[in-house]
């Protein structure tokens, strides 16, 4: 048997990098086996070190919305790179991106560009605390908002792999102000505000959760949150790092018709390079340095090459019918996989919103963390590996959402469904 180049690279990587990866989900710890080391990507596909091609359903966890290596995005990056890589001084590109974000997301009047989703949520949190003079924050079990200390409590994504959703190394003192509630539980939210509403600086939520598989918030849940925050002077933060520009051009806030006070963005706005942002009303954003007392900074914030990739992506997603097609693609995949499972008698369902989807080895889609954890994860893992063998790369954990791009044609989706039909037929009863 020949050794896979992925195995060789993984063994080598583990000598110099903890666990062999630079972000835990990539290590395949949840599903077992060897991570695939990616060598190149194009459209809906990427190739691993053994030159095996996969239909890619993570799309860099969202950014590759127009498909990998889109010629216009690549050209924009190349052009920007020839003019210089980083200046540590402002550029007109940053103004253009800020103007575009403010135009596309009506709740945002002013925006600050940063380099990662973690920075965006962490800074939004600091701003909420600075603006209200309060310490307490509310988050929801299974929502992941990056790896800042006070947000790493009962979080989703990679932390769930280890069965310990709260990270070591976070002092109790740092998280004693973090209140963790159940996602989609309206009554618990009301009770919490009734007992301590005037001490709460902010509520932070993924309005479409993408880090405990895909879970949609109910309209009532988000509307209650909006009303309670307004009533008690707390800041409502929508973490749209994943769902922003993914579920609709105006993000989840457009889908639900609810305006947060602050929004965290990332992924799509960088088009595959590191750009993220947080923004809200001009009054709130004026509390940020250099105007206000809330400090935040970054050498690579608004990096010219990254902004060029993001702007080019933001232009492409505004083509007429873009989101109709993207939504239809994800819905076709979800319906086709559900039908294939049903034919094989496998308990399974799938759901989608815009270009995001969820796969569940349970009879119905989960509404919260506990329901998601009740799904059959062993069966997901078997399915994941069988699909990988078939050349289909889903997220390597049952705790992650999936993503389609504009380059996932009907033929690509149908190939995926045909592969799933073969896999479901082989799954042990
Ligand atoms: N937080 C990302 C998924 N929800 C994982 C990022 C990565 O491992 O690349």
C-alpha cells in the first residue's frame, strides 16, 4: 500500500505545529482520520496532496462564495499587490469598502475594518461595555464568536470536538460576567432581563448559528432580544461573521427584518483574504479611538490587498439574481440529500438558508445546542468519510454548517446527491 502524501504531510506538520494544524477543526479530531492538505482550488473544487479532487462544501468556511480562485478576484489581488502589500497608513480602498458595507447593511452607519472575525466580535464587545459602562454580557450555548476570553464559554465549532466547550486558560474572573442562555429560548431571555437587565452591556448572537451545525433563530427569539435590549439600554450585537452576505445580501438582519446595534462581519467581505469588520450607528462607533475612549488597533487592518479581494467579491455578489441562484443551489442540495436518505431508510434531514446548509442525522432540524448534540454523530462520521472517498468534502465535524458557492452548478449538486445515494445505501442500519 502506498503512503498517502496527506499522511506524510500530517506526520511532518505535527512535529512543528500543535496537532499539525493552525485551527483545530482542520485536524479531523471529530471525524477521525487524516486531514487533507490542500494544494489548489478552482470553482467548486479543491485538490489534496495526492491530487484527489473534492467538491468543496466548506468554501473556506464561507468566503469562497463566488467559487475558488475567481478570475476577477485573483486579478484584483494581483493588481493590488503590484502597488504594495501593506502601508500602515490609510488608503482610499478602505473608504470604498466602508462605504459599500454601510450601503449594503442599513444598520451600519460607520464601520471599523479589522483582520479576523475574532477581532470583530471582541472589539464589538469592548465597545458595548465601554458605551454602557456595564460588564455583563449574554451569549448563547453553542454560538461561537471567535476565541476572545469572555466569549469562549459554552462555545461551538472546534471546542465541541473535545467535549469541553469552555477553553482552559480563561480565568474565572474573565468569564464571571458572561451569562450563557439557551438558543431560541424566549422565556429564559425574558427572565434574565427581568432579573438583571439593567446590568447587561450586550447580547451577542449568531442570528443564523453556523458553529453548532446550522441552526436558525426563530423570529420571536430575535425580536424579543431586540425589544429587551432597547428597553434596558443594552447593545444588541449580531455576529454575522458567517451569515453576513451569505444568507442574503443584507445578511440575517435583512432576512429577519431586525436591526442590531452592532454587527460583526468577516469571511465574505475578505473574499478569501483576512478582512473582518464591526459597525453600527455613528453615535455608538464614535466611542471608538481615536474619537472615543474604547481602544482597538491593528497593523494589517484594512490591508490593501485583502480589501481588494473583498471589494471584488462584494461586486460579484451584487449581480442580478445572485442570491436567488445561491439559495436554490443550497436548497437543491438539502432536498436531494434528504430524499436520498429517505430512499435508504436513514434517519436524516437537511436544511438551508441562502448559501448555507446543515446536515442532521436526526428526524428534524435542531433548534438549540441540546437538540443538535442529540443527533447521531457516529453516523455523521461514517457518512463524512464515505463521502470523502467519493470526492465530496463536507465540514469535518457534525458541529459545523456547510457552504455552497455560485460555482456549484446543478450538475455538481446532482453528482453530490448521486454519491450520497450510494453512501446512504451502504450505511449500517
Ligand atoms: N471557526 C471555523 C469554523 N466554524 C473554523 C476555521 C478553520 O478551522 O479554518
